C-alpha cells in the first residue's frame, strides 16, 4: 500500500515545541536545522522532556541560513536574535559524544526560567538526534498506528502524533504497516529513506504535546500489545537514514520500494 504525508514536524531545539512546515528539504543527514540545539544541565547531562515536560510550551522559530533564533515563552515574552557560538563543549548524548558549542545570547536564561533551574543551550555541530549513531536521521509513524494505540488504551478522542515527536506522520496505510518496511527503502516525496529500526518509547509520549503534563499511559498500553520490537522494547514508529535527498511536502506520496525482509521471512 502507498500512503501520503499528513504532517511534518521538526524541533529546532530538542525538547521545546515543534514546528510544522508545509515542506522541507531532506538532506543527507535529515532536515537542516532539525535538532540543531539541545540542552544540558550543570553536569552536562541531557536535559529534556523526561525531566521537564513543560519545555514544550516554549515555541521556537529558527532560520538556518540567517542563524536567527526566536523563542516565545509561555507568558508571551519573545526572545530573538542572531546566534553566536561560544566555547566548544564536550557532552554525550545517550552515551555517545555529540560535538557542540555553547550558544551566546539571551535564550539560555529564558529557557532556564521555564525549566526552573539553570540549563545550558548547545549548538549541535551536526544534529542532536537520539539515534543518529544508528542511522536515525529521520522518523515516521502512521495515523492508523496512532488510532490503534488509542483503541488499545481506551482513550477518548484521537491521540495527537506530536506526542512522539517524529519527522513524518503518514496516512493511507494499515496500523503498524511501517514496521513491515524495516530493512527496506521507502520513497517519501522526492526523497528516498532507508528504514533501519523501530523506536522504543519512554515517558515523553505520556505528555500532552501543548502542556507537557502526562495524561495518557502510552508505555503501559504498548506493554500490553507491543512489548517487544525489532530493536527496542515498547516500539512505536520507525527511524532511518536518507538514501536519496529531496524535497518533501505535506500531501506527497509515501511508497515502499520493496517488500520488507521481515514480511518475507
């Protein structure tokens, strides 16, 4: 079956609010500017939604070419300017070195006020992608999978895909059909993606994507009907790398280019 792209979600600053462009240029390492920035605490440990869900209430705007970053805080205050890089920082992202630089400017103090503690804003020299070391520069999930999760969890109303913070949401395919594409290539708009693995889930998708407050037991539901995945436990959505760069627009077709090795045994 073929599907179509229904939403594109990028996170200029890891763990802050998402941005939803109508189209994006997919380069060799994903969308330029996606996960450009990330946060660490005083001990240089990742500071993310697991530790402070309300970070999603900060709305970012980022222009990769002009290096202009704007943050709109929950109280309406807007902090904007051109990003200048400070000293290099040696910090690990999930146990792997992620070369970065400290960001000079007003954004760090603004984010710290929302977080309720001092945090450091870093510019990732590449991307702050959780699974980048495993070829995880892009990710996707289907609307049908979200609906299956809703049914299994007995949730009233649709489950918003923004909870999972994946690059593409697609429609027109069966629930969890994207799992069958692992180990294959899929054309999405002008780009071709190589799907490498499934994404195990933590507490972040329990949080309302507008407030950061937990309100849906996604890990508990997945434990009941999707405990084991190909790569990680409690899988929901898949990740991959870019085989052929290209532009992707909302409404573009999603077409598997070969049958999955999993499906054929």
